[in-house]
């Protein structure tokens, strides 16, 4: 047990060291100012700057978005960025360094969660392999030091939610349920896309409870209450600001409209070329709606336009959803050229190993089923809207790495067994395959 902790500590230190080294070698804290600091979270950075200047949760005057209050994104990460801006300066190099260190810590903490989850599902060896893979995984390093979005923090919270659901299912209590509910709310305030997974996870929790179903129902009820309490201050703020109920984010109408815009004959069929209807391009789209309404009303208008198109062209919309599904899982490219080729090769290797791990996990029971529910349900909104942005997929990749780690573990065990069977004494295989008696959990 002590050796496992030492190995895990070494993996964490190694992962943090890699991230700091990449940051130093690439001078990652120097960002170009064009495009309103895209790598600084773009929209999030703009709102964070407005907060740091004391202008509230709104678009600044120099933004491409219509000036005024916003709920375009969830509030948690912009508030974190605003705190950093307040201390170290708006869009300064020191702020970039602070945010990179924070995101690197979140990435390293995710390595711990990968280890714990891998150990819970399979065994400690699988957990350690998964943690090491994440420590050296290029996208994980990229989102720690080269792209200052909420990706690393949200991924860490996602793994924590999965693990806490598994722990709660093993021993449901009201105290654990309320604690998990608060974490569900906080995670939704970072990125509300995770809410898509909650109905499946709650159904799984109820069905897994073979004992006291009444206690489980009470736990779920308290969990939902805590979740609502956690997000309610932001919902109240939105209602007071916009005069109508607005959930955590207001931009679903815009995203859905952008997602189907290629069928309106206004671009070349590439999702990435779709214009952002929330920005200046919207002025040409409908000046009256822009000038005489707030952000929520504008997004509601776009939602109605999108729904009209879906109602008129359901088959074409279904085809586009299937196309996005395939693209999400197989062909997302963060950059053109050789970097894209390397990224795609690494990801497809992980995907194939993960699929093998899922197949090998068929006898592992309901816990693996919960992880698969999170894996498949989390990207659902991207299938409906847009799926071309690489960071949309990254949060599920640590889960894929766990399944890939299990495949590698099984391969090592087979090699170790073969070595013993034939009398081989390869020290690397013996060490990696030790202990043979712990082939299964």
C-alpha cells in the first residue's frame, strides 16, 4: 500500500514537472493580443476582465458581443479568472502564470482521481497505469499550460462526481447524498453540460440499491435539494437581470442555430466556418432583434428559428447529428498539419485500447456501467449543436485512459504469465506483471 502511494506521488510530481517544463520551454504565458486573447478563454476572459474592472458579469465595451449583462457562460470559471486578474493584472503575464499553475494542479489532481477510479473498477495496477498515461498525455498538458479555459478544472470535477456516485452506491447515507448534491451544483456552475449525465446516474443509483430503496430515494431527494440550493443564487441573478427565467447558460439557442446554419446555404459545409450569431455577425442577421431585446430574448429568438428548421427538415437534422457523433469520437483536429496528425494518432490509439478495455470489462458489473453512462451521455449537447472543438471531447478522455490502462494491464499480465510458463526471466515483465495472484480485483 505504501509503495503504491509512493509511485502515485512520483507520477504526480512527474506530471507537474512536465507541465512546468513545457510552460517554460514554450514561454506559454506570452499570449498574442489579437482575437481578444482567444487562448485566455475568449468569452470567459472578457467577462473576467469586466468583473475585475468592477463592471459586473457582463461583456466589456471592447467585446465583439453586444455590450451588457450576460449569462453566455457558467459563472464559476470567469469568477476564478477575475480573482486572478484582480491580483495579478488583467491579461498580464503574471495572471497567465497563475492560471497555468492552477490548471496544472487540477490536471495533477485528476491523475489521483484516475488512480482511485481505476483501482475501484479494477485494481491498483490499472489505476497507476491510468494515472501515468494522463500525466504524460499531450492534450492534458496542452489544456494545463497552453489553453486557459475551464477544461482541466471541469475534467477534474467530472471524475470526482463519477467516483462519489460509486462511493455513494456502496454506502448510501443522507450526509453523503447532500454533499454530492452540492458538488453536482458546483460542477454544473463550471460547465452545465454535465447535467445531461445526472438523470442516468440517478437512475443507476436507484437500480443498484438492492437493499433499502426508501433510504436511496431519500438520499436522491436530498441530493437534488442540495443541487438546487447550490445553483439557485445564479438563477436568481439571471431572473433579476433579464426579467425571465434563465438557466445556468443562455446561449443554447445560439449554439443550436449555429449548428444547423450550414443547411441554410451560408457557408461551405464546415462547422468551424459557422459564424457566431451572438457576436457582430448577428447585427446583419436581425438588427431589430439585437437592438430591442436582451441576450436571453435574442437567444430565444434563435432557438425558435432553429426549431422551425428542425421541424421542417427532421431527416437532414438527424443526419447531421449522426455526423457529429462520428466526428466527436474519431476525427476532431485541434490544429492543421503535423500536429493534428500526431494528436489524431495518439487519440485513436487510446480509443482502440479503451474499446478493448470495455470489452474485457464485461464481467466487472454495474460500476463499469455507470462510467459508461457518463462517457456516452456527457457529449449529447455537442451532437445537437457543434462538435468540431477539441476541448469539447477532452473531459471524457481520462475515462478512456482508464479503460485503455486496463487493456495494457491485461497485456502485461499475459506476458508475465507466458514468461513464467516458458521459464523466461525478463525482469521488466516480471516487475510489471507482479503480483500474478492479483490478476482480478
